[in-house]
C-alpha cells in the first residue's frame, strides 16, 4: 500500500553542502516513499545548478511536487528560464513550480550581474506567464530588462505556477499579488510568521485574487535530538551564524531583534576573521564559541527535541496560518522518525484540498 501523500510537508534536497549531487537520487526516492509531499531545490554555484537538479528530481520521482526555491532571474536569459520551466512542467506531468528569489546583492556585484528589484521580479513573473501561454513578446522594455523578441511555442497554453522566496514586506506583498506560492525564511518568530502570512494574503486580496489560492510555506529548521550533538550544533548554531554573516541586518530588522547583539557577534575575533560560511567550515569548537554569541531566543523558532516535540512545532506553524511546512536543513534519513510521528497523528481530511504541486491553488 502506498503511503499517504502529505502535501503540506516538504523538504530541501541536498541540504547544506553535499558531497555529490547524486545524493539527491536516494533522498528523493526515500522522501516519496515516506509520503513527503514536496521537494524544494536550492541553488549554489558549485555542484547545485538548479536546472540540472530539477531534471534529476523529476526523472527519479512519480508523485512528489517540485519547486526551485530559489533560482535568480538575472543568471539566464528569460527564454532559457521559461524553457527550463516548461520542460520540467511537461517532464513531471505538472508537478513543477518555477521558484524565484531576490538573491544576495554582494554576490551579484562580484559576478557583474544586475541587481534584482521588486519591480523587476514582478515584470519577470509576467513575462514567464505570457511565454507559457504561447505569446510572442515584441520589443519588451520593462524593469526586468529589454529584449527585441521573446518566444517559446505559440501552441503553448500552460499554467506553470510560480513560487517566490520572500523576506521583507515588499517581496511578501509581491508574492501575494503576482505569484502562486511564497516560501518564508528560516528562524522567523511567531509574530513575524503571522505578519508575513497576513501580508501575502492581504496583497492577494487587494489584487483581486483569492488569498487562499496563494500557498504560504513555512521554512522550519528541523533538528531532532536523535542526531549526533555536533551535527545538531552545526544545523542549529552554524546555520543561524551563516545567515547572520550573509544578511544579519535583514534578519534582525525582520524579527525585531536587538541590533547591538548582531554587532557583538560580528566584532568577535572568530567571526570577524572567519573565512567562509560557519555552517560549512566551522569546527565543533568554533561553533561552541559562536553559540555563546547568539541568544537562545534567536534560535528558538525551530523544531527541536523528540519526534513528538518536532511534530508539535510543525503543527504550530500550520496554526500560525501557513499552508505548508518545509522541514528545513535535514535529509529524509534525518527526518524519518519525525515524519513517522507526524503521519501517525495527521488528519488527512484537513489537507485533502492540497495538490502535489507545492504552488498550485488548493482544490475546491
């Protein structure tokens, strides 16, 4: 008997820094066998090129929904991105969602790529929808760029749902009015999560859309106590420290945290002189030092402890208004006891309206 498809739960394949992209084959097959409903894919400019990974996930799965979360619109020509999405759409029988994000500004500057503004993302989303409907777009000049001709196939008339990874209020509102799903950031406080959901749903309603059609995904760091202590430290403290390294000001502003604590974190000798991401390069000894710099309050918005405690945290995200929960930063093997415990208490009727594609509107 096939397991129940829990379309309200997702995971990220190749979490962290994998040794090989081939690891996703076993991960995706195990996730599907466990009943996880959606596979999200992140992108790194090393061995995690997202179009290649998406094709691999589509090829080794039959039921699981797939979303890029996220790729960036400034790294490919829009026709290439649109063709990537339509190829995955047909390859997977409609299980794929193209997920976009604003990206990391310093990295774009270093690579000589243009910045991505909110208006540019909205313009780009509209281009994707028009191309997937079979339009030929002539002399487009907009915030996303200028192109003489954009075209895929005039016989297309497809709805390929779009997902947005969003952080700040402008991006969240954009997700509500122009995208089909929104993925929130990890370590959002309860108040921030509720505010984010409200922003997305209100923007959808103001745009004349059904707010229930825009699915909001919590991104919940999930770190069970069955994992070795050093690995728990890496996934908990190391991951938060890396976020603070990359965009600490935005994290602190969004959650209403004390900026003086962030400044003390940044000024510490270990952090100031550290080369690379702390969750990838930091030793256990390094992370024990870093743990003393980060308040427990900042680390609290996550799923910790026994499988039952983690299940309670997952259900809490749903009670805060999220439509789905991504069990973030852990492989299916690491999530297995938690998913088993969740399935045992799950009410299938509560989620029967959710399709496998993580960005498709709920069924009536």
